C-alpha cells in the first residue's frame, strides 16, 4: 500500500466526527452510557455520582455488561486424568455468561421498570449455575489431586457499566491522550441517548476509534546484545482463501462445539476444529507453501458493521451471540519468526500451543492483553485499546507478537499461559528457567475504506473484532492462537537460519 501523506481532508475530518453521531445498523439498542465511577451529561457539565449510582443508571439504560472472575486463569495444575472434564466445565462457564448477557440485553425495558430485575432474574441464577459448575471442577480435580482452594469464591459476577461515555465524543489512547472524534454524539438521538454501537447492540461505539494521525509514535525495541539471534524465517500460508471458519477453540475448549463464542479465521492446518488432536494435526492438510509447516494459525475475524447477513447470522458464535456484519478477509497475512535480542534460540517442541492476547481483556483487565492496532504507513504507533481510523491510501493492520520464551518442558499448561512467557521488553532476556524460541510475529492487513459521508451526512459503518458477547467488541480483546506443527527438519532449519542472522523461507 502507498505511504500516505499524513494529511486529512475536510471531508475525512467531517466523517470522523460523524462516527460519533451515527446510530449504526438495524436493531441497535438505544442507551445512555456512563462511566462506572461518574455520570457525565452530554452538554459537557459533569455530575458526580457514586459507582453504585452509575451502575444503576447504566442498568436502567441497558448499557452494562457482566464481569465474572476468570476461573481458567486461576488453575495452575490440572492432571491429565481430569483435563477433559475440567475443560468442558470451563467452557460451560463461558456459555453461562454469554447466555446471561443475552438475557440482560433482551431485558432492557423490564430493567427500566424494575431495578431489581437484573439481580433477581439474571445475576442470581448465573451465580447459582456457576457455583454448581465450579463445584464439579473441584470434584474432578479432587479425584486425582489435592482439592483446589478458593475456587468457590469465583462464582459471583458483577454488573458493570460499559465504560462508554455518551455526549463527549472523546476517546483515550493507550498513552492517556484524549483524541477528538467529534462532538456530535447526542445529535439526532431522543433524550440525548447514544447508540450502543453495532447492529447487534453490543458495540463497538465511537469512543472505541481514534484517528491514527493524532497518535504519537510509541514503538521501541530493545538494543541487540552480543549473542543476539538476528535472522528471520518467513512462512507463506495464504489469507484463508478456503474460507475455513468455525467458532471452536481447540486450545482453550477442546472437544466443545462453539467454545470460542466467536468466529475464527484459519490459515495453515485445515484439520483445526474443536475435536482435533495431535494426530489429526499431523495428518492434516496445510495451506502453507512449504508443506513442512502444518502449523495452525487462527484469530478472530473482523467484521464490517454494515447490516450484511453472513452465513452465521443466526448461529451461535455468530449473530445469535452479537457477532454480526460482513466478514472482512485480510488482504495480506505475514507470518514471520524472528530471533531474540540477547541470545540464540532453540527449536519449539512439536504441538506447542501458544495464545497471545486475552479475549476477555475488557473484564479481566489488561495483564494479558497484547492487541496491536495500526495503519500502513503509521506502524511506529500502535494502539491497544482503540481501533485505528486510517487515512485514504492506508490500510488497517493487526499485529500479534507471540510469547518467545518456553519453559523447556511443556507444550501447554492448565491456564494455557504458564509454559511460555514474553522476553523482557528492555533487554530481550527470558525469565529464569525459560529459554528463547523463535518468536512468531503475525501481521494482518485489511483494506477497509476510511470513513466517508453519504448524501444524508451519515458515516460509513464501524468495523469490529469478533469476541465473547459480554466483551462488547472492545479492541483490547484481540488475540491470536498458534499450534506448532512444523516437521523436525524444517524447524531445525528455521533455528539455524535465525541464529546465523539469515533471512529464509
């Protein structure tokens, strides 16, 4: 794509402002969004209120989500004998939250009339279901190991305001710098309400977007040390020309249909679904040009909120769970393996599983978030909690840098994180007990037209990443998944190439 001139026309600026004023798509819920800690009026006057008041206001308006403790991340040891049962129960917890969120969303009018409805009809039953499911997890673990302590305290969930603010039209990027998106969000909405965004009513909203030209450069890299491994290995696996989609997640929810509750793109191994094991992966076909790479690379799809009814418009994981609109195919998928700035790398074990980012980062917090959004020509500035609005001639870029340190023993772990780690961002060194492996850097490019105005002054629609419905399509929830199925010979060639400072494929 050509590098843009970093100059935005008046038409484009008007379109950016219109993003904040447009109620998107059909079926969007009309709500008044508030912060959890304070309510703010659309006129710019601030009215302070307690967190409880803000939640109440949000509930009355329907602009709230469900925040549940993530049980899976608390598990450190799950014996193989209990793994299948525990995985299925963890997947059931996700299903329960998704169902409760839908009931919450469908009950907006009732909640306006009865403030206790949400607690009595949604949150109470959800806690009861989670209590029973967590108890089954503890029983399964108790049969083969010590009974885990404290899991029962994770059953209760809370209602929280969505954190989207109506009326101000301001976003905030990861550096805490406010970015003007236009002060028109209240225009044309009865009573000053703002659309909750997206044709499914659960996001995104105007405040989730920022003009990339207003973001300051923020990318830094550690200085290479004497023993650095400076090579690069590239594998070409296409852009999902086969249209392989499903809503499974073989890493987090093996053996469970719709374990992801959102749709994934797949390149590489074509056998990937909820029921694929190592044997299926080894025997699977691959879209990779080098047939020695049968690895599976997958990520949540992007969708344009344009009213298109996709093949999954009425299916679980698709439209039935708030993931709607036209699926956007990446125009470029670049898969590169790079070295370590402080040491040589060792081979990855076959069938190593890595998840980067956190699909639940909006409610879990950002400890495991690893989203990186940008635009071609502006990749020296990366966003974690905002989608970029790219100028004309520039494309949206999603970059995922996977963990590059391995514990030397395990291909997976109970919470799917402990067996791998990120290198120190300043020195590039791996944590004690870990060794450097080739780092997968996944770069996805999408040719999404910049905002434009039609004859009625309405902006072109938002795009959003698929996700769990209660995560409200927040950009911070972007994530990627990888299963290593390189054959031994090709993996060794990769390591030799990177350690020797060469560029190979």
